[in-house]
């Protein structure tokens, strides 16, 4: 399941460039010193991973709360189905919904703060920019967050999101050093693969929830026999 987060980040990097690419290009990096430039870029990425980790912990906590009701397997199946539906559903049904207006308001404030930070050149700027960048809206981040919920554990949820973030680091770093290295045709081909892979992850979560007894993929749920437990407790 954690591998799916890494591959989602790797494949989705081109998609993320649409939102994060311009920010990466605008980073006030030291172009005269490659060592300093790499350090500054690393701090920026660390800020993004930190934001993803915090969000992952919160959504992992949500997953744990749902798991306490004994619906861990059903939750995994539901997350998988939701992933597939979100891929197949046209974006026009999701965009501009009134329920999302508070979210858009928060995003506006984040963008405003991000704009002011991009004008600074203090040492902490790169960490702040990366951290704020992690809270910007992204369809693939939302998919990864569904995975964090399905983990059913705050630490695993945070870890899931940080691994997803790590998957985006190579390409995001590459574009800073080699602008325009990807042709439109290559971008288009990879973009077409992203929905396919998200559907595959959704199916994986469904299989995981079915408890088919497949090691590491779909383990059977632990037996909960209260009578057996009572007998064992009273054995000398």
C-alpha cells in the first residue's frame, strides 16, 4: 500500500507541475552557487513533505476514528470505490460547488501568503514556501489523502503522504535544473496513465478490504472470538 503512494507521486509529478511547477520556477534560488541552490531546493521540498505529513496525520486520525466503529475493511472498500468514481466523474460536477466555498477562501489566503514569501530571500523563506505549497489544491493530493484515511492510523497516514511527496521530488527538482526538458507529447502520454493508475490503486484498496487472505495485499481480518478469549483468560 505504501508503494502505491510512491508510484502515485512519481507518475503524478507531471500533473503536479501544473500547480507547483510555476512556484518552483519562481523560487529565489541562488543561481551562482550550485551547492547553495541544491540546499535551498531541498529545504523547499522538506517544507512540502512536512505539510503533506501533517495533513496525512489528520486524515489518518479520521481513518482511525472510522475504524473504531469496526468498519476498517468496509472503509478500505469505500475508499477504493470513491477513487474510481472520482476518476470517472466529470470535473464539472465537482468544481464550483457551494460546499467548497470555505475551502476556496482558505486556499486564497494561502496563495496570498505564498506570493509575499516568494518576494523574500531570507533563509527560512524556502521552508515556508514549501510548507504553504503543500496546502495548495491538487487532484492527486486528494487521491493520496483518501489512501491516508484508508491506512486507519495517524502515523501511517502521515507516512503515506510523505512517501507520496517523496515521489514528486525527482521530477520537481529536475525541472528546476532543466526547464522545458519534457515535450508536450511525453507529458500527454504520462497524463493519460495517471487515471489508469489511480483506478488500479482503487481496485487495490477494494481487494485489501475484501480480506481474501493474500499476504501483504489482502490479509484476512484478525479473529475476534470473545468466548475463546474468556476461556484463555481463565486457564491456569
